[in-house]
């Protein structure tokens, strides 16, 4: 029993995902919750943690909404939303995530909600491949250089938990 308690306390889930404050941005997080990204072999109850930042729009979704449709449906032209999730996954050789917007892939967006600027996605492993990471950046219009710079600053505020 002591080993189990120690293992839980040392897991990255002991320190949930979050963004550091950034002037002009709202932020929020889910804490650690049961994962919707499962099932995961050899893990009975996989965990996840989400965090978000929003500029120019009030965040209207529950913290784990992926995508945050209620918020995106009201995203103004200059609005930006950055959504991140970490989750327990099967141990495979995933490359470490690089939190640089210029490395993101562009996707059409989103589950029945039109987002003029689309979705930019990054994915990879967290520190020591202890968990998987997905980051999505949404723009209310095709992003200008200024909007990209603002989104990159938000990405730089993301704190990925240590693998412990």
C-alpha cells in the first residue's frame, strides 16, 4: 500500500498542467481528472490534465472541453485560444513536444463550429516521455504576425509537469 501511495504522489499528475499568468490573457485549468483519451494498457484509470489561455474572448467551456466549442463559436477576429492537454498514454517512442507555433500543423476547425483562422496543433511527449501532450491554438481570423507572436508568448507560459 505504501508503494502505491508513493507512486501516485510521484506521478506527474501530482502537479497538474497550467499556464503561468500573462497580461491581457485569461487562463484556467482542470486539475487532474480521469482521462477521456484512454484506454491505456496496464493502467486501470488513466489520468489527464488540461489548461487553457484566451485573449479577446471570455472562455465559456468546461476546462476539459476539447475543442472548446462554446468559446470558439464566439471567437472574434482578433481572438486567440490556446488549449493544452497532457494524458497518460501507452509507452511508445514519441518525440518530445516543441512548443513553437512555427512547428504546428494547420487543421480545419472544429466539430461543427467554424473558426476563421483555423486550428494549429502540436503534439508529442512530455519530459522523460512520462505522458503525451497535445496543444491546439485557435485564431479568430487568419493570423497576422502580431497574433502569431501573441500566441507564441502564450505557449511559452505553458508549464509541463516534471516526470518525477
